[in-house]
C-alpha cells in the first residue's frame, strides 16, 4: 500500500536561508528574534549573520565544510547557525544541555568538523574535544570589520544543510545528513499547507540537539515571523507557558511530553495555549486522553497536528489533524497523510508491498530522504535502500517502524520492529501493549518496560508504569480487565502507579531512565 503526498513544484534554488535573506531585504524592520530582553529585527539579524559568515570564510570555511554549533539559546545561536549556512557549510547542533562526555563522543564521530562555534558559557564543554573553538560572543567586536552583505557562495540544493545526531543501538550516536532541498520542501509544506506567514510567531521549546528543533528554529524565519527563544538552557515549563501568553505565540513544535506539561498549566482563568494557532507534535507516540478534555474546552482555537517522521527523512513525513478524540480512545492515533513530494509505502521484509490494511515496515521515499549517516559503516547504511516500483528504482529509507494504512488513506504507526520482546516464548510489540493499556478508562498514560526474569533465561516479564486518569489504580482490577482484551502473554505482570514520566533533553519520555529504575531491564529487541 502506498500513500503519495501532493506533488508540488519547487524553485530551482531550494535553500531555506535564502528565503530568510529575502524577508530581511523586503522587511528589515520586522521583529525576527527575542530572547529575554534581547531583540533583533530581520535586517540586524541578517547583517550579523553575514559578518559571522565572512569571518568563517576568512578562516577557511567553504562549501561542504562541517561546523559544530554549541551555543545556548540566545541571539548568538541564530547568528552562528545562519552564518554557517551562509558560508555554504553544514551545521551540527551540539546541545549545551548534554553531558560533556556525550558532546565529546559526538565530536569524535566527525573528524572533518573544522570548527565549533561556542559561547562564553559553553566553551568549556567543547574545548577539550576540539581545538578549533570560536567564542561567538567574544569576537563580536571583531565581526564589525566584516561586510554585512550576503555572501556570494554557490550552494546546490542537494548539498547538506545540517547534521543531527540520532541514538544508535550500539550506544554510539550517528550523524544523520539532511539536504537543503529536503529541508526547503518541509518548510514550504508547513508554510503552504497551514497558511503560515509573518504573523506565525514561534516559541522554541525543545532542546537544540533534537531534530524537531531545527524546523522550530527555521520555520518562523522562513515565513517572515518572529522566533522566540527561552532564555534558559533547560526547558522551564512555567517560563514557556508565561511567554506563550505574553508574546502572543502562534505556533509550537514539540514532543507530546512537552505538550502535556503545557496543557497542565491551563486553568479556568488561564488559556494562553488555546490561543496558539498550531501545535506540531512529533517524536514519540501521542496519548490523546491526556489532552482530550483541554482540546474540548469551549473557545479553544488551537489545532493539534499529530505528525510522524524520522531524522533520516528531514523530520516529518506525514501529518494528521486531531479532531475525533472518541475514536482515538479505541486504538492508535492516525499519523495522517504524507507531506509534499513524499511517498510512504508499507513493505514486507523482502521490500514487496503488503496487502491493503496489513501491518508492515514503514518506508519513505521522495525529496525528504537524507544523505545517510556521515562516517558510518556499511552496516549502519543498510536502511537506505533502492526499491523497484514498476520501471523506476526509488531511493528509500526503511524506518524500522511498523504501521498500516487505514481505508481512509491515513498512516497508522503501531510500534517498532526493535521494540519487540519475547514473553513466554512469543514475540510481542510493546506498542501494542501500551495502546491496549492506554485505552482503559482508569489510565491516563502508560509506558511498558520489559524486565528480565531471574531464572537465567532470556525471557522477560512486562512492567507497566501507569499514570492514573483520576483516583488510585487498582492493579488487580486493571490486570483483570486487560486479560479480557489481550492474550495473557501481553498483559503486564506488574503494574506500578507513577505521577509522571522523566523526560530526556529532547523532551521525550526517557525510557532508559525508567528502565534503569527497575531490576534487570531487558533491552529493546531482546530475543
């Protein structure tokens, strides 16, 4: 079964930052950026980014160079990011909220990284890992020596624009390469499909190293709108909620876990989130029950978009507008239809299409497919394949996610191939179990973790960490209800009530932290 996104013509030059430059030429006075008390208009941000780009070029940075960016949320972050792009180089987000050892490991994966842009507070995090660190704030006066004109650098649409690290099953992060044309296509789809313009301000609430943050940073600049940054290295939900109201924020890009925290801030006298036009949600499975009551509030004009995608294919592959909350309670939420110039196929292990409605591996093709993993061995590149469709050979990415297509033509994601575990000799998917538990009237949200048994075998048992919908959970009653809905081997043997789930720096549920709190956690994909 194939889902095909709308075919939309794109300009010959598919370079996102050139669209930003056009806004700066036509409306230099418009607000481009705020971070606490600091503000920059489009003309000033463009001029400062140009000066930084010319400085990088004087240091030898050119088309195809790789430059790390380890800067806290600040005007300097955008100056560095845009400056790297304008110099024709590829930027690498090095999130200052990550542990220093993690940053060192990431930098070691990219020996071709020529420089690292940092700030006063982040230099110490990367100085030992790289000898080419630039303090962006420290050279501010020296940048005045350089031209404020846009650099005349030739950039091709299939050049790389950024590298974002994804976690690997071996524990070593992989640098995923994204092309300019894929990023341009995504931003153009957001702008066109949802009517985003200079009024569509955005507050960046996710961590800089997260793939969702790259579109969160660039989408407002692509549409001529203000970008607002939290003046904090880590996510502060109270500050974020206050700024949404004070600044009149109109768009958000975030993981579901971040949205839940913001929704919990709403009250009868506080409705800032209901006045946001769009929340683009991605990165992990969505629990509709956790936002259903808020979404049904009278006068709530906020549209929630449940999106699916992977970093290897420019972050977003499909999108679904959330409306039918009663239907979501009966099964997994649709992830919608493909973005422009993108095709999604549900394939079997031999890369043939599965029958309509059946579950298979979600495979993505089209302009959004990235350039693979930089410096990774053949084993890591095996998910980037060529699939024959008729007479055409189509570059395709095998996501490792399982899904199916509904009769209405929408993608539904049901779990991960590598989230299967063996329980009592039979393989099951953790996503299937979580969907079933989440449908129970007493459950608001759940994470199911496999825990190895103590009998010396590879077998595991399931532990359900449950956030209750209202009063305390009765584990015996819940298990009894689940036994009427699931095969016995899929019913969690242990049910533990929790107030909430820890989040990792990317704003997703930190499953590793949850597993670490249990005895003998079993790895995903355990046989």
